[in-house]
């Protein structure tokens, strides 16, 4: 980019008509960001850059209100000119299937130039704002967190486990109800993460609920960590906020780790617990994937050791004895 401005913009503010000419030129440059003609696009970028930050409001309107190639170009230029809203707009455009159909290649190129480390840094800033502020003042961080994790997930970027813990432990009990949390975590999505991808979050919840941040965080953690996610999920299960506990139930059910069953049973047996029915439903969905373990029978005598339990012929070493069932009624003597 040349350091010298275009002749028509090297005007002195005292000359009559300069404001009108500048306004029309900027308006034409914003239209030419469509990239239909590389020459016109490059000329428009040069004009807008020479009039920074005067052009930022116009670029923001395009980047944040429109969807498509021109919006991606405006967001990229905003970011290059030093406006952080440009990066937010790029992340938001990435979440739109409409934009990805039209400008996926150019959008991915722009985001890769930004780099996953910069996006991770923005994610950490958003989480910090959600942890320290009232949720009403951190709504921008809600949407930003989800958009950033979606981009980082597509880039297969490795996040530290402590960052996942921060996402799962986000808690503002008075900001939203447990019913809202349940709507973000539909039970139809409680499938084995290795076999089925969960259904997408409804756009309405993005930027409106903390539960959406926790859900995207737990799904990212399962994809990255696999069975190693059990430690973070079990810690979240012991959290005081039922909404955080519900997030843990969702993650543990999708993880399909047999060690989660005794945890579910503790809540399911407590009818006064707000998640009692949710835990019972999780046990039912969980059991559909573990028939061999759940159909084992524990002898009624307390003296029987786990090593003496009957097991199927296809026994595997990783089966846990605490998942075996003990009959509630005494054994019926055989018929003579």
C-alpha cells in the first residue's frame, strides 16, 4: 500500500465541498468491497485505509449486519486497520452456513492469517469478562466465546484443559433458569460422542445464555480429550450450581464412561434434587450403550467379593464392579 493518499483525498479541510466529495468517495469504496473486480476491490481498500478511522463506522455496518463476501472483506479490513470488532465479525461470519457457501475459501484464509493463538487469546478475554462481570454487561463475551471455539475446533487447535474447566464452571444462577439450560442441552443430543455429532445449538441461544458456552465447551473437550475429560467432568458434577451439574451429566453421558453411573445414581435416588429426573433419564440413555455391564447380577450376600461375580464370556478388564446390579428381592428357591 502506497504511503501517499489518492489525489482526490489529499484535500485541505478548509476547501469547500471536501466533506461531500469525501463522503461520496467512501460510499463508493464501500460498495466496491464486493471483490467482483480485483482492481476495484484493491482500489477501494486503498481509499478506505487512507481514511482510517473515519471509515470504521461504515465498515462495521457491513461486517456486522450483512452476510457474504463483502461483509468478510469489510471485517478483514477492519481487523487490519486495528479495530477488534473486525475479528469478532470474522468469527461471526464463520458461523453462518450461508457465508461459508459463498466465501468459505477467502474466509478461512483470513482467519488463518489471524492465527489460532490470537483467536484463543480473544476467547480467554471473553471468558474473563464472563467470570468477572455481571452477565448483562458481558453479553458480547457470550457470543464471542462460542464463535471463537467453533473456529478453533475447525482448525483442530489444542486448548489447555484448564480453559475447558473455566468454561464448564461458568455460573450465574440468577441470570437464567434451569429450564433454559435444559433447552440448550436437549436429551436427544445425549448420544455417544464417538458415534454421533450433537445437533447444532439454536442461534437464538448464542449470545443469550451461559449454558450455550458450557455446552460448546464440553463438546470441544470431548472431541479433543476423549476419556481424559472424565476428571474435569467429575469435578463439575460436584459443583454447587445445578446448571453446571447438568452440563457435567451431559458430558458424562456422551462420554459413556461406566464410572459415571454411581454418580448418576446418587442424584437419581434423591427425589428432592432438582436434577433427579435428569439423572434417571441419563442412566436410561447410558444403559442403551452398555448392555453387557448393566445386565450383570451381583449376589445378594455382602460377603461376595467382586472377583466372584458372574460375568459374560466376553468379559473385558475395563468393566467396573460398581456398575454391577444387586437384585432387590431375595433369591427364589428352585422348583422341586
